[in-house]
């Protein structure tokens, strides 16, 4: 039956609808079960949250707000059969860089063809995106082949570490030396932006394209974060280290804590390259914060352009749980013509109307060339005038000589 559909019915790509949630949940469980069985339960919870909040997210997608693109997903459908789904979201607040959150495809189909159609649809429909990024597991060969086929290239490598509760309790015993640890507010956005740009290489900084307002939180965003924390029973703690002499931020951390202790805590850590001694201090600070909540593991990420952080995590005994690859792709949108113009019917004067002279050109070239030609004409005129004068002078001399000889003959005749 599927072979008949593939021959007679074209593939249609459309926005996600509520009736697609069952197929999305099935595809999500299959993909996580094939790659990482430990996160199958997490995928099920995310699907249940999407089912509960689908109506609200669909309503918020109709007008500008921080959650407008939370449900930006497209489905590839053939007949009434779902072939795959892609979910994307803006990476920064200017929406110049977009992120491919996930691509899930049916196993029995040609994944390269369906996945390429979904990616191309997003590239052509979201015109404000100049750059696309994504994160894929290094062991997912099919996904990497799909992304490379569609122009994605390696940008950086990420390693995810897991710190067990026993190790966190050991790290919490050390007293962190952080005299200038301050809470984060919107007034510190410029300092955090400078720290972010200093902690990454130029190519990554150009692709991420973050600005100062990316580190600020508006009123609506703060309310949405508070509602999300209340629904998910989580809490977010953040802080940064201020250097008073240079008046700059040299370290930053954000800790998302699960107050129930059912899942691991998630940490984000950024350290200035010139102050790598902050890694043990900030990790000790985060370990002390987690001691006030139910015991759970801490998940932290490190990039390959921050080798000091990876070395310290490996030194304390943290375990590697995942190794991913960040890939990027630039998009150049073509300018669409208003009507088709054939090049065969275009004449040269019509193509070069802007280059036509205002008046008929005068043969003879440039002005300096005309002056040379006039000088040559004058020289030739003088030369022609001088030649008859010389001829007349020679003739006059001859006549004088003739006259002088004539009288002698006359006298002889006389």
C-alpha cells in the first residue's frame, strides 16, 4: 500500500496539528530508544507536556511574544500517513540564527530524501534566518550524513558530563573563593555579553550572533519563566564573578534545579580564558547550592574550545555521557524576479541605456589628442608653405643669373 502511495501521491509539508501528536510521540520514543534508552522516559514526558499545552502554544504563535516560536514544527505527509517531522526555533533574539531542534523520520522510508525536503522547506520559508545551527550525536551516522548533504559543516564539539551526588557532596565541602560573586540582573547584560564574546572563537561568535539584549529578560519573559518553573517544579539560580580592577565579568554560572529530584540538575558554565582557576570555585559553589535540594546528578556541558574546563571535569572524576557535534549552515536567499525576461530579445542599446552618451560623440578621440592633430596640421601647412618659397627662391636665383648672361650676348649681337 505504501508503494502505491509513493508512486501516485506527492509529499505535502504543512504545519503541525493536534491530530499529529500520536505519531509524534511514537516517532520520539522510537528515536530515543534507538540512540539513548536512558532518555526514553524523558521523551515521553516532553510529549505529554506538548499534548497538554498544545492549544496554548498554538494560540501564542499567532502574535509576537517570547513563546511565539515554541511550536514551530512542520510535518511531511503523504496521503494521511506521516513521514517525518522537523522542529525549529530562533537561537537569538534578533532571529538571524535559527536552530534545528530535532528531525524525526520513519525508519522504513528513504530518510535522506524526506529529511532533505523538510530542511529545504525551512530554509525557504523562514526568510529572516541567515544562519542555521544544530547539534547531533557523533554516533548518529544517518543524521550526520543528512546534515552534511544539506550544507551543514562542523562548528564545534560538545561533551556532556555527569557528576554523581556523592561527588557533588565532596565538592560542596570545599569553601569557594569568590569574594565578588553577584546575582544576575538586566543591568549586567553588557558585562555578560562581553564575557560571552571573549569565551568563544570568532567563527562561533559570528554564527551565534548574540547581542546585549540576548542577556536581558523582559517582563513577559520573566512571567513565562516563573510559570514554567512552577509547572515543572524547578528553580533557576544564576550568578557571575565581577573583576573590580578591569570592571568586567570573568565567570558566570546558571543552575536549573529539579526540586523533586526525579531528573538531574542542569548547569551552564562560562569562564573567561584568562581566569581558568575559576572552574573549581564555580563548581564548588554550584555543588553547595544543590545540597539544599533532593540528591540528584549534575549535568554540565563543555566545548572543545574550552580545554581547561574539560581537563578539570576529567580530573575530578566526572563521567562522559554524550559527545555531540555543533554544525552550522549559511543561507543565501535568491531574489525573485517579478516577471520572466528572455535574454535573446534584449538588444545591446536596451541593456546599456544608462551608458548611452548624452550627445553624439565627436570623432577624433580625447581633447589632448585633438590638440596634437591640430599641431601636426599646422606643421604640415608650414612645411607646404616653406617648400614653394624655396622653389621660388631658387627660380629667382636662376633668373638673375640668366639676366646677367643675357646682356653680354646682346652686346655681342649689337
